[in-house]
C-alpha cells in the first residue's frame, strides 16, 4: 500500500535564488534588540511561512521578527512569526534548517501587514 504525504500548506512554496533573511528574537524584556548580523539563505517561502538555513537552533514557538531580502527588490519583507521546527543537517556551512510560520495578516497588534501578503503573492507569480 502506497502512503502519500499529505501537504498541509494552503499556499505554494517558492524558491528564490539569492533570497536571504535576518531576524531578531522577540522577547518582551529585550523588545529593542537589534536584528541579528547573520544573513542566512532562504530555502523557500510561502504566504504561510519560511524555511531557511541557520547556524544555531531556535526553540519551537520562539517568536521572531524577520527581514527577508529578495533580489531585485528595494525593500525587504518585514514579517513576524514563530518557529515551528528546527532540524539539524549535515552541511559544512550551516547546521540547521529552520521552519517559521508567519503570524496572520491584518491590522491588529502582532499581525503582519496585509501588504506583505500581497507582495508574497506577486513573488509566487514571478517565481513559479
């Protein structure tokens, strides 16, 4: 009997060669913390989240603010989300793959601006 892995994502994941991310951990005590200096390669992105390589593991449910830099785009995507998983990999350059689920889109506190979703939809069309 063949088992098919069920795709739970409602939006298509896209790969954008040269896309990078840097982040800061959101913590009520350190809310003014700067973005990490590490610029990390993006593996793929969708309306619902991002997967990228990292040098260190991040705990599940850790809240992040991210700057996602897309080649040929002047302004980075500014998104908030939380770590869903971090998995060790055997790579010379990076030690982990990290999956982050974006917060919902809307105008309330803690949500991502709706224009960020619009930009990701445009990227999906461009990089399909």
